[in-house]
C-alpha cells in the first residue's frame, strides 16, 4: 500500500470544475487518490481518527485524513513509522493523508519552548524529553510518515497580538517557507508542500505574506493564523483579503476550521479544504451536530426520548439509536457513547460538504447556505 502503482503516479494538481460566486468546486489530484473539494479532512492527530475505524471514515465520504508531525514524532516516532511502512500502511488508510508541520502544537502543547531563527526546541508534553523542530526536520518527519500533502514549518501567532509581533512571525515563517521548500526537493515526486499564509488580523500583513509565498511558489496554500481566538467576522475579513490574491489553479486550505457555519461562510469566500477537531472532540463530549443544530445529549430532556437524532440520516448512529440510549451512554461514560456521536458528527460534516459541492455544481450555493442556516436556526424540535 505504501508504493502506489507507478502507472497511477500522477503529479499533484488541482482542477477547478465550477464556481458560484467565490465558492469553488474542484478536485485535488494526488498519487493516492482524488480529494473532492470543498473537502472536510477528519483529524487523525496520532494516526487515528479517535473512536472510528478507517473504513467507517472512508464510508462517510472522507477522501483525505490529517495527521500530525508533533504527536507522531513523539510517539511512535517518525523513523519507527517509516520502518513499519509509513503512516498509510500503519493506520490502514490507503487514501491521501495531509500532515501539519508541528509548529502549532509545539506552541500550544509542549513545555519549555525556545524559538530561534533555526527552529524551535521544546520538551515533550509526554515524557519531558528535549526535541528540536526545524523546517528541515519537520519536512524530514513528514517525508518519513509518507504524507501526500505536507506543511511548511511556520509560526502561528495567537490573537490578539501587536502588529510588530504578527510581522515578526510572518517574516520568520516566510524564511522558513524557503527552507521547507528546499528540504522538500529531496522527496519522491507526486507529493505536495503547501506554504502557510500568516499575518494575523492585519490586511496589509496578510497581503505581504500571501505575495511572499506566491513569489516562492507552492502547489497549494494554507491559510494559517486564524481560528486562534478571533471573532468569526475577523476570520472572514482576512479570507476576503487573502483568497482573491491566491492563484485560482491551486487549492486553498483553511487550517483548524471549524464549525459548520465557519465552513459554509469560508467556502463562500473561496476556501477549498478544511480540518477541525470539532466533530470528533465534540462527539467525545456528548455533543451531536445535526441538520437541526447542535444537541447536547447530556441534557436530561433526552432521558425518555425514543426518537433517533435524525430519522432521515444515512448514518446508522443518527438514524437507528434513540436519544434516550445515547443519553444513557454519555451519562454512564460508556465508550460506545463517544463512538456513536463521533460517527454522527463526522457523518454530518461529510453530508454538509457533499451538499455544498452539489449546490455549487448546480449554481445554487447561496440558496443552499440559506436552507442549511434555517435548519440550524429552527433548532431541535
Ligand atoms: C484550531 N485552530 C487552528 N488550528 C491551527 C493549526 C493546527 C491545525 C492542526 O492542529 C490539530 O488540531 C488542533 C490538527 O491536527 C490540525 O492539523 C495551524 N497549524 C499551522 N501549522 N499553522 C497555523 O497557522 C495553524 C492555525 C490553526 N488554527
């Protein structure tokens, strides 16, 4: 599984099929398969989409998963994953995998961090061991994992932040983008490295970052430094600055986003790819995402409710299990509760993406957006 058939070796590229306003319908073609966009990428941080079998994730319509350099370099270790045949083989996922470069997690999870021009040294949040992450080492790790789409090492600044702080991190990230691209040249053909646009909530700095990355030239562009505490309006305003600058023939990936509303509003502003821990993490916290909005299954009002979450869903977890049973499972902290609600949530996210793609194809994206929002507003009857 780790050596795709050479005859299918197709270089990484993006195909734009249709637009509806700024919303885009397309495909990201990789040697391991096609990613239909707009796409939601379930997060498989430590080599697993928590509580789900890979086949289940695939059956829900996911074309691509996300893995994480920071977690996998600490445990089980990148060299060990490579010895075991790479991440696709290890986690039995033969389809595309995108990995993040680890910088974001170092800043949010690791202890004793020391940032320099060279990279970042830190102590593992697991066993306190010292590690170093440089652009070169991050690319080496992502290559050992065998990721089809890789991220440059960058510095993501939490908001609110001063303009000087945002600019410093942006300039460092541009220099790391150059180094990441040079290190990436050693990898097999067909894989792609994305640059990551930074610039915080400052339109001028966002423009500088996007233009700087385009000068370096990447096959795809991530929009980073968002979904870090800023209001949705600020995130959307930055998308309106950045997406018109990015090349139309390359994919745009908004990192770490988001709620169903974040996603549909970001698609409307030209974003193609999304990842977020929301559906999986919420599933482990008794929250269900449905066409009627979010439902908290811990709430006692569900204790005697024989209805399923959504009788019209294609997902057995949403269609066949009563709210009373789901409420019982979460109250007893039974693992099946987390598994069923994770399944419900990923099914809802993928059905939302499928609906978005169909609506753009039919030129009715705005109408679809209004219908979906009306369903969430109606709430759970
Ligand atoms: C949640 N908001 C958010 N997440 C973000 C991530 C991590 C996503 C990664 O972190 C993990 O989820 C927390 C997943 O594995 C995902 O791949 C980012 N990563 C990088 N390299 N640069 C960024 O500017 C960035 C911004 C984000 N904003």
